[in-house]
């Protein structure tokens, strides 16, 4: 019998999957595996990047390759959770064009995890009325992420915007809503200040995000 595309994806999943120490996130997104585009959405400083570095460290401990693409300079302290960067490729991009070049190069690589940190900073700069190609570039990034997700787990972080009446939504507008297969929001509770993780506006769990671990309160 000839292999089907599903057979191929299952083989890729087995080959590229890695164990993780974030069971709450694993359960919330119905398993971390290739084929997913996961958005971690929340305000600046809430801990989205730390969660990404935990995933990178888990990938490293499973001897799998990962890529961390950041819109800001990657500091030495950021990589403290991995003993070396042999299986982790770090890349700093400054605009959407360098992001697209990086994503195109990754299509020929076999990696388990691809993280894009701070994607809103790269895309918001081209979505204004002064740039007529803004939405076209956004669609190019969306297509690139979808292609990479065929054989890798793709995770990116996004900011939030106010929707009024105390509600918040992801940055980048309605044209970006269909990009992730799963959107997870990390928000501080307005009363206690503690961080909460949500999916589809349903309360999932209360978190304490530390340098070495993510704890369930």
C-alpha cells in the first residue's frame, strides 16, 4: 500500500516530537506536535518569552533541533536554560523582510520547534496606511508559518490590544485571526495580579512563571 500524506506526517511527528515540562500548555493545546501554529498572546512582561525559552530548553534536552527568531536582541541571560546552542539556532531580525528571508531559509531545515518572539513589532510597522504592501506582507508571513508547520511545531508571541469594556484581543487585527491553529492568552488577573492562562476565553490555570520553571498555583 502506498503511504498517504497522513502517514508521512505521523512519521514526521514521531521523528521531530520532543518531551516537555509544560504539561498545562500541552493539555491546553491538545498536545505539542508538528502541524501546529500556536500563538502566545499577552501584554509585555507577562512571561510569554519565558514560556518559549522553556520549550526551547525541553527541545534541547530531547536532543532535537530548534530555532529562536526574535525581534529584539537576544541576551546571554535568555539562553541560560540551555548549556550550549549547538542544536538551537538563534536569529535576530529587525524587520518583516529579514523575517521572511529567515522563514524561507528554515523551509529546507529539519527542526522540531520554531519560535518567533515579538512578531507584532515586525508586522505592525508595515500595516499603516503609508505602506500599501502591508497586508500583502502579512499574508506572506502567514503562508510561510503555515508551510513550516507542516513538519515543525511553530510558536510565536503576539501582543494584545484593548477591545473596550475591559476586554482584550490579539494585536494585528482581524486579518491575522485565522493564522494560529491555537491561540493561548496569558493575562494578569486585574484583582490579584497573578498570571492566568486562557484558551478561547475559558479559564485554564493560574501560573507562576520563574526563570527555571513554570508552576501551577
